[in-house]
C-alpha cells in the first residue's frame, strides 16, 4: 500500500514506496500485506473486524455473553453469584473487559488522524515513560509499566501524542510484552519510514507477582531497535542514556 493513499500526509513529496513487512501466508491469511494497513486494524486477530463493525445490539449481546461466562466462573470458584455484592459484577466485568481490550477495534489511521507531516528534522525524537496497561494473554491478568519510544526522522514526523496513542492501541489487547514492543516499533517504522526506531518497555506482570514464582517488585524489560538504532551502537547508546535520565 502507499501511504499517500491513506490521507495521512498533507501535500507529501515523492518518497520511496512502503515495503511489506509481514508477508501473506495461506496458514495465516489475516497477516497478509502490511501490518499498519489491513483495514487499519494492524495485525487483527480472528473476530476483530466483527467486533469493530457490529451494531449496538450485537455489542450488547457480546457483553451479555461475557457476563454469563463470568457468572459461571463465580459459581465455579465457590461464590454465590446471587449475593448482594456480586449481583452486578458479571456485567461490570464484561464492560470492563471490553474497555481493557478496545485496541482490537481501533483503527491506526484514526489514531494518527492525519498527524504525519513533512519536516526538515533529522535528529532524535523521544517520548519516554508513557504509562501502558495490558493483559497477559497466558493468564489474562494485568501487566503494567512504561514505554519509551524514539525515532530519527527521514523527512516525516508524527504528532508527539500519537506515539502514546499507538502504544495504547497495541497494549489494549491480550499481549505478551515482547510482541507489544515489536508491534509499536514495526508500525512506526512503516508509517514514518525513518532512519530508525527504538522502543523500550519495562513492566511488572501480576502473573509473576500474584501466582507462579510470586515475586512482587520484579520487572521485565524488552527492547526493539530498528534501522540506525540497531546498526549504530553510538546512536543506540545515546537513546538508552536519554531515556534513563
């Protein structure tokens, strides 16, 4: 796809065409083409389009089904789903879960909202310590932390708040931290075609704190370096130094 056809640029200069990053496969047809296109959903999971396009009645039915499942869970753990404190818990949880996973139906083109501009700037741009909240796909319990994003423009810059919104879009899904880190970096690399992108994420996972090894206070750090951040150690070190200040 060509970014000029998305309406994200204002009178752009001719640039090299975008290159596909994720190739199509028969085994996984939902990942054909480029990761930031695909109807704007970006790596959509099975059923993501249905959720995005459904009517208000269908959304209400989805919440009802989740609430019914939560009521079953309450009974199975030994609770009384009819007691006063739990009467509305299934519906509350269903609505909360839909919010926690709203990234499935968000369109990256709407997130960017035409905020990609031509600009004569070729020095590092960093937005650091952005709070993120996600759900671990292995146990569906939260992991929370901060993400720092940097890039070196190649005549394209994006509104600073959009970096945080892209991180929010990908984090509001069932995730693993490693994939979340790479999805943010890959999307920015394709949207902006910069000299390089760097993303560092540090999170605390409740699946490690509340169960399993039960180690409160532990943190997990992941990084994804692309372009000059990967090929040039000095550029990479500059970024890492700046986000630690």
